C-alpha cells in the first residue's frame, strides 16, 4: 500500500482563505513582457482579466468576458489600433470597457459606448506594468512610487530579476520586515537590530540598523524600507556596498502570492565593487529562500503571543488593515 505524502501544513486549516485581498496597485507583468498589439490573460486577485498594448504603446486592461454573447477576450482576439476586438462577432472595446465598433450594426447604443465591461486602471513605472485592484471598484487612492536617485545623485542600474510563487497571504510577506527576532534565528544576523517605524497615510517607512553578514564578513549596515501600499516596496541596503531592491508582491488569491524582486546597483561602480555587489545580491536572495519554506507551512495567528524584541508587528497590522475594503 502506497503511503500518501503531503507537504507540512497541507492538512492544517491555515486561516489565510478568510483574509480579504487588500486593495492597491499591484505588479502584473514586466513592460517588456507585453509587446505592441500583444494580448495576455492575467490571473490575480482570485479572478482574471485581459491586458493588451495598443499601437500607441499604452497598456489597457478590462474584464475578460465579452458582454455580448460571452466569448473570452483573451482567446483569439486581436488588437485593432488601440482597441481589443472580440473573435466571436468582432465587437471592439477600448480601455474604458466601452464598445467602439460593431461591424454589422449602424448605431452603437450609448450604454454600450459608455462602458459595458469593467475597466482595470493601468500604469507603468520603471519597466513594470501595474493594475489597480479594489473589490468595490473604487478609483486609485495613491500613485505608484518611482525609483529615485542612487547614492551621490547617481542612477540605479537593473542587475537581475527573480520571481517566486509563495503559498501564503500577501500580508505575511511584508510583515516579515517587522519581525526583528527572526533576523538572527533564520538569517543568522548577529545582534539585535534597532529600528524606526513611521506611517504616513498609505506609506510605511522603517529603517533598520543591525550587524549584517556580508561577503566581507559581519558589518554594521542599514536597511531603509519604503512600502507604498501593500504591493510595492523599495528597500535600500547600505553596508559593504549599495543595493536597491524593488519588491513587488501581488496576490494570486488569498492563499497564494507572487513575489518579484528587481535588484539594482549604482551606475559606474568598479569591477571589484561589482563582484562584491553581486555576492550581496545572492545573499539577499538566499535570505528570502530561507523564509519561503516557513511561509509555505505557517498558519495565520490573528492574536499572536508577542514579547519585547519581536518588533512592531501590531503597528504594522493596524496600518495594513487600512488596505482592506
């Protein structure tokens, strides 16, 4: 008789399915993954939608089902100039969800022109396509944060991109930054970190100073963490070198999150500095890969038993609750 093998935590009620999906701007693709006139069906937020890039270079997104007779707009549709044309009867839709053409009728009813399928707000920043998700359809409440200047007024250069799909609610990913005690036990960071934690509207900023394990041994370093909404975090690491991490977290559903890392270094660094910087990036990737098995098996604790030294976890959750409709 074959024994059934299950992953740790697979048989437990983990509690994430009951958590809502937060609203905000979320990364759904890299800009170069959506060429001119290309159409993609995207699966996020427990649903799906279609996105396309028009001939004007702009990305648009709407719900995937044609309201006429139910064809899927992600299957055999085509882009005509800037609009999406349904394969079934060649109705065309603009990025507002309105009908712009019906080849076999002379008059398009005003209610169809105005918008008869849901629009998904889209913006692009730093080579990433973001859509705005809100379960009640509310308009965007803030703008996507753009990458600023590197140290000494220089520019950041994209070095590498990494992606993971993690079996955990999105809230758990960024809560990790507030869990100071795990830095030592999971990542081997020597010494307890000190941190500042500030909240300003939809923005959370915390600066952590601690002894870091670097390619040149332990060194005092700083982690400057800027989170704008629940889906976008910019983290600057200053220690043996400078690294900027653009972290994009996007909920696939309440129990699954896609995490994308884009790692940057300052322009114009020496060959020796580049070797150290690449080693630092590998170390950062190793750290999230130490976290992932824990996230994949943990359960949600709405009332955790916290002690001094755990970090501002409750303050984090109180601010994060603002992103639930």
